[in-house]
C-alpha cells in the first residue's frame, strides 16, 4: 500500500495524458489517417484563397469557402489598430499588402519589431476609421495584381465572422509583445472577441501570450497552437531559440493543444532543394498529445525538386506517406489541399481509372529527366503513361532515333563540343541557327550528353538539376524494343517532322526508316499495343495512309478558334485523331481564360479523337483560372472540354488524376468542378483589364493542304576531307554558317552554369 501511495502523485499527473492518448487511440481505430485524432487533416486557408485574391480580402475568403472542403478553416493574421480594433492583414507592415502609402503619403515610420528596425506603415498609428479608405492589394509579386482595383476594404475579425461565416476561424497573434510595448493588448482583444465570435484556433509564436490565455479557453471549443518560427530565431518571452523549444514538447503541451511548424521541420531539404529523410517531429508530438499543423504551403514557390512542381504530391508527403500524417495544413491555395486530402489520399497505385482519357508522354517524363532518354522513358512507364512518344530524328548515316528536336542545341551539349562549328541556318526548318541531327552520324550523336529541357527558365523555374544530363539517347529500334514488352502501355506514338525537307534536300527517307523499324519490331502486325503516327504535315500522313493498322494523328501547329467543315472533312480523309494546343480549346489573354472555342466539338462530331498539349506542372504554364494547380487544369480539359488525351511532360500527375476517387462521387466536390472560362476575368475592374486581343483565326482547307510528298533525292555521299571531325558534313554540302551561333552557344553555356 505504501508503494501505491507513493505513486499516487505521479498517477495524478499522468492520468490526463493517458486518458487523452487512450481516447485518441480509440478514435483512430478503423481510421486510415495517422493524425492524432484519426480524423482527416484540416485545411486552413491562410488569408482565404490568398494565392489568387489579395490576402484577407472578402473575395479571398469567399473563394476559399467555394472551392474547399466543407469544414475549411479560414485564417486571420490579427493586427491591432490605434483604437484596439482587431483587423485581418498578413503583415505587421501594412505597406506589404495595402495601398496605404498612397493614402497617407510620406508618413512611414520605423519601429523595432522583435529587435529589428523595420520601416513602413503600422496599424498602431491608425484608427479603424483612418483605415476605412485603405484597400487591400496583392503582396506576392509572382501572383496577379489584376484584382488590386477591386477596392477590397480591410476586414475586422468580426467582419470575417459575420460576413463570410466560415465553418471555423483561426486567429494568429504574431506580435503580442510589439503591441504591448505600444499600450495595446492582444490578450484583451482575443478574450473580448471570443465572447462574440466562435474561434476554433488561436496561434502565436510567443509562449508568454499563450500561457496568459490558456486558462481562459476551453480546448474543446478553442485550441491554442504554438507557432514555431525558424529554428535559429529567438522566442521573445523565453529568450530561447525555437529549435531548442522543440526539445521540450511536454512543456508546450502544458499551454497548447498543438504546434504549427514550417514544412522544413518535418521534411528538411538540402541546399539543392532535395528532400532529406523526414524527422520524427510528428510522431514525437503525437506521443505527448500535441497536434501538428504544417505551414507555408503554396503552389507557386517550389519547395523541393522531389515533388516535380506538383503541389498535390507535396501535400500527400505530409498527410499520406505511410508513417505519419500532420493534423492540418496551412495553405494559400486551399483548393489543392482539399483535393489532396479528399480525392488523392490513400489512393492505391492500382486504382481503376474513373475517366476515359489517354495519358500521352511528351518526350517521356521530360519534366524530370532529359527528353527522350532511357531514364525519361523508363520513368514515364513507371509513372503510368498510356502512350509513350518518340519524336523521330535521323542522323547523317540514316539512323532514326528519338530526340525532342531536329536541332541538337535544344536538348544536348553539342555547343560545348567540337561539333559547334557545324552550326547552319536552314529557314525551311527553323528561324535562326542550329546544329542539325542530319549533320552528324549516329556514332557522333551518341557521344553527346543529354540536356534537360527548361521551358520556363525565364521565370527562374528550372527542372531537376541533379539529373540535368542523365541518361542516354535511343535509336527508334531500341525505343520499340523497350516498349514492346511493357504490358502497362496502351501504345506508342511516333512523331515525324521535317520529312519532306529531309527527303528532297538531304536524301534521307525518314518515313521509310520509321516503317522499316516498326515492321522489324513486329508492330506492323496486330497486337495489344496500338501505334500512333503523328505529323503536322498532311503529306506525310497521306503517304503512310493504308500501311498496317496505324492510327494517324494530325498535329495542328497553330491556334484556332474554329474549323471550317471542309477543313474537318479534309483531316478526316487522312487522320484518325488531331493534336491541338491548349489555347485552341480555351482561349486566354494575359493568363486569364476568356472563353471556349468550337473546334473540339466539331472535330469530335466528325469522330476524330482530340489530344491536347502540353500539360506541365509549373504554375506559369497555367492560366490563373486553374489556381496554379495542374490537376485543376487537367480536370477542366478532360471533363469540361471532353478531350480524349492529355500530352504531358509529367505523366505521373495526369495518371494519378484519372484515378482519383472524387471522379466517381455521385456529386463531385467543388475542388473537382470544372472552371468557367471568363468567370475570373469578369472580376477584374476596367482599369486593370488586359488589352483586348484579336480573335484566333478559323482553320481552313488552305492551312491543311500541303504539296505532294517529294521523292527521296539520290545524293551521292561525299567523303569528309582528311582531318575533319567525324560526323561533320562534307565541305561542298555545308550549309551557310552564321556567327549568331556563338551567341546561342554562350547562352546555353551560361544556363548550364546556372544549374551547376
């Protein structure tokens, strides 16, 4: 008995924690979520949908409610005015998110904020009435400023609660000590406002503030959350770094129900932005009964190359990785967080497809690896691509092989080799200069290193530098050998361009080489995999027509809003399918969708399949209407435009999309709705509207018609002069050299150094 009595104080201390853990365990039984409660992670909309509209504006909050899970939590960063009103603004310096500098010109001041002198406009210098003429603006320069003219007024906490009526409200008190130094009390404000407004969460990075209010809130109604800042930053009330506070989670549990941490606390990244092994923070916090919320989720700033610019993949690594799940995510793009949790979490790799759409690669998985290399192709197969593509080029000695362009400069290191002197200008193929595949033998081309494509480098968005020159190029025969035994593939797509020029001017028979390779590999015989042959030259498809059971695909290489009936009939005469650019489906102006074209319904009415390109993950490749979310974009084209195939350099994203569980729901959730072209642009005020653009043309017969395919010229090979580099063209067959290649070479070299 004496031993039991001696243990009773310890039992008294531990009993609440044991009961909490037992309740969590019971709640989690039968749940597929590894959250503390076993419930789905919550979605917290930071300032509403601040990835589109100005942070904390009425439209930002409203859009969050319209596009997110039904129980979304909206976040308000609380700033205090001179007369102690609590307003929702993302930064203590109002200059970063409003036009206050225009309203109160030359009235900025300097204050110490957490010991750092900061100049700007601060809410403590203005009453709520003073701020009535100040409007909200977009404070993130990578986002559109077109809504800055909407005159969004500053909202109080009460305004958000009464006007927006969110299911849950989260107040963040970032600078309690700063306000206290200026005779304002954040404590008094939250205690007062909680009598009028139901607050679900209150967070702060200041221990003292949370301790001061912890006894005044029922955790079943309002949860207190300690917010961690950078690990080396100093918490002002304890004078300890946040990294050191991380070592005492039990103490945090004494005044908070949860913690809010930057993503890197859970998934660290190295200096090159590649993921390191995850920490044990989530499981450690759950062991002491703390919920864990992860912050800083955005679609337009890459966190790690491991996610391939796909925000859904990033969310899934935090909520559905097999080891742990955070209890909530704080996001500027709540639509993406919502779809990740509700549509893609716990999705089996073998989940059945919910929509009948083909995923067609663009040079393999060229978003992750150099285009048309063995690693890009193998990754595409692993990612679940349906149709693997090979753009066929041909070498000087007649070897057909897969490469994204006839110009070696675009996807190899050729300008860094002795072959750089082979630069020529051929206007029939492209403007400017190039080093063309038919100038080198296959043996010479094999010595070149691949170079990853970076189509959005002007936005400083580069693709995985770790693999920038990985892999080897494949001959067409090697490609067909790779694909032949891949049971997951529905088919292969062979793209033929510049065939007429090569036949007439270089004496190279690309069509014959392609048909010969298909025949040699057995693809000319009926089989499980289909063969698609694509070209933007109708004479190529007419020449191939009737050969085996190939599906012929006509690429429309310009943008059109409609097609004449006669043009459609002409296409139907030589093709089974059509490739369109995205702009020929949904028109856009200044990255805003303006409407839908008529060309897709017209082509489909003629029983022509429609494939659309190119779907990329980088947010700058998408109109604002798609919310910087590649899944939203794909869904709008597949469901909204009824296309038959997506051509993508990130096949994993498209393959996962067509298997997501929300597509089979009786009522699709709002985050799986299709966007309405033009709806977002209608919200832009007249002074901010982009200039009107001329309408796209109509596809006519003349655009399709080509001269008959020329016969292959008989050109006698001329031996290379002694001492010339193998693979260089003979002297009397040399195309015009132009000095501008030096500039092109320099540009490529500079880009390559940037990626080192």
